[in-house]
C-alpha cells in the first residue's frame, strides 16, 4: 500500500509541548514537595510525550507509523528533549545564581568564571563522556517509547477496523 508523504512537524510540536509542560509540572511538584529527583521522572515524561504524539498520529491517519517516520520522530524528539532540558537547566541555574548572589555579583563573576572553567577543563572532558552516555541512553529510550506507543496504538486501530 503506497501512502503519501506525511508532515510530522505537527507531532514533533506536540511532543515538544507535552515534554516541556510535563517536565515543568513534574519538576515543580518534586521541588515543592522537596523530593529527591531521579531519572525515572525523565523516563515518564519521555514516554508520556511519545505516547501522545503517536496517539495523535494514529488518530489523524488511521495507521501506525512507518519505520522511516518512526526514525524521524525519534531523532527529532530526542533532539527537542535535549534542547528543552538544557534550557530548563540554564533557567534553573540563572534563577539559583540570582537568588544566591544577586544581580551585582553576576557582573563581578565573569573573570572568576573564566578562571574556574580553565581549571575545570580536565574535569569537563569526563563530564562530556558522561553526557554522551546519558544522551545515548535517552536516544534509546526515545526509540523504545515510540516503538511501544506505535505498537499499542496499532493494535487499537486494528481492533477498530
């Protein structure tokens, strides 16, 4: 069966919106209740976002994602989740820095920050390796989330047909 080329940008946008909203909600709840954060919440957010994106696709097109579509959504969703996570981390860092030191200290710290980064350059290489491993794990989890959601909603479409 030949199908027309489908734009997946709508579903990528839904993934990003659900990922952003759910990570903010879960992060706020964890912070507010003073709980310890762990990667399990990240996995839940990832699975929820992928499930909603796939569910909307299946609802709109009455078919499962094809392999190429699954790869496309997995890669770009993973990249979106990385950018959203980095933006959230930078926002939390900036807010925390402002709360601790205030605005005036922000201007005085630039030279000290450059020296600190130079001293930490060796440690940064180890950090890069850890980040690369974490990114690869989350890439696999993104693919897994889309695969599970695709199978679940495919069964749903097949039972309706």
